[in-house]
C-alpha cells in the first residue's frame, strides 16, 4: 500500500485546539488593554478640556468658563475653525471636533455645574459609553484642573467620594 501525503484529521484537530487555547488566553488580555487605553484617553481628554476651559476663561473674562463643549470647539458648525473667521465666545476653536461631540475613545464627556456671571465654576464628567466594555472607571474634574476618579460608580458631581488620580 502506498503512503499518502497530508495531515490526518486528528492532527488537524490538535492544531485547531491549540489555536483555540491561545485565543482563549489572548482575548481577555486584549479587552483589558483596550479598556486601559480608553481610560488613558479619557484622562488625556479631561486634561485637554481643563486647559481649554482655562484658556477660554482668560480669553473671554466677561463670559467666564464655557457652559458647553460646543463653545470650546467650533460651535457645532464644523467650518469656523478652518476658515478665515476669528474664534468667538460661541466657537473658540480650542478642542477638536471629535471631543466637541461629547464622545471620544469609548467615553462620553459633559460639562455641568457652570454657575455665576461671569461663570466661575464648572465640572467635567467622563463616563464610559458601555460600562465594563469601553471603560471601567468614571472620571471628573473641575476648576482646579485635577482629574479625579470614582472607581466603578457613576459620577453625578465631582465632589464627595472622588479621589485624585496618582
């Protein structure tokens, strides 16, 4: 009898089983890495927003801090910042258009607590769009520009049980 060339069914099943074991080990690590990257991007975005608020406040002292993300961006027009028109208090061109929409890198951002005339306080809150998938931690910041987190509990106000990042 002539010997046939090729792989037997058992050999192929063993290779498939090894690939599945490697995938079972790698996929959770990949998901954790994505969550860590989204959280780092959210912290970076909060720092960008704090810097933009400080610049906005110093540029428009009669207005104070911006009450919306659109005021820090292009005002929702998608054309003001690239054209010859000068920035204004309604479209300051201080943040990118992705951050201005309020959602970036698996996190949603909102400005709250803007009070006073001129506005002397604000709070920035970053929440994962899909908790436990796009991020685990919730972040916030206010006029002192220190980014804080509250573990896995949603933040309504940047006071109380929030701790500064280290």
